[in-house]
C-alpha cells in the first residue's frame, strides 16, 4: 500500500522553473525561490510539466516520508508561483498597529508597545490599523509568523478582544449573570 497523497502528480505552472539534483529540489518563480532536501527513500523526477514523487520501497516510514515530501514540494511550487498570505484582525478598544520600518508596532493594552520584525522572506502589510497581512513564499514560515503575532494577545472568549485570524470564529461565553 502506497501513500495516497504521495501518488498525486504536481503540476508545474508556467513561469516556475524546477531543478532536481539527486535529493536536492529547487523551485524558482515570480515570487521568489525555495529549496528542499528530499528525504532518503523518496525520489522525485520531472516528467513533462509534472513532478512525480515516488517511494523506493513499501515500508511504513518510507510511505510517511513519501506523502510528506510530496506535500512540501507541492507547497513550494505554489509558493514561488502565487505566494501565501494570512490575514489577522485586531479587535478591541485602543488595540492597534502601526508600521515601524519594515516591522509593525502593536499597542495591545499592555503598559508597553510590542514591535514585531519579520524574518527574511516574509513581508508584513498594514491596510488599516486593525488588520495585519503576513505574506511570503514559504507556507510554514507565513503560518508561524502569523501564529506568533496572534500569540501576542490571543482573543478572549467574553468580548472577543485580541488578535484573531480573519476567518477565525471566536466562540463567545456568557458573562456573569446579574441580580
């Protein structure tokens, strides 16, 4: 039995250049470039305009790496072609953000402001003081930076104040019952 995810071919969009040298995989596109070392026991090859990832044997650890490698390669190809983005909303009276250099300074009800500088390959945008957009070519890095920003002031369940993902739904709790 082989990995169902690993069997799927990855279509290479126009404008994306893919090179495979042994276990080294590299993708270059309009949004940037990225590279990945394919795990042992898994091989990748380009056939026409598709990338085929295959497992060398049928052992359980190899099957797991097969699906993982295929998913990472597919994410890289999509990332260098389209890019990834996560949108966060800042909810709460007096909670806001402002650009400071290439980073963002947050006022979140603490006695001090918090400045977040993006790592290399990630850009932060501020369409308005209550919305932050994290963009980049690496799906994992975009998600991690967005999670770190959300962690600065996670949304609370009573009034929903804090930083939340734009598509996140905060389950509200009822407060104390009055007399």
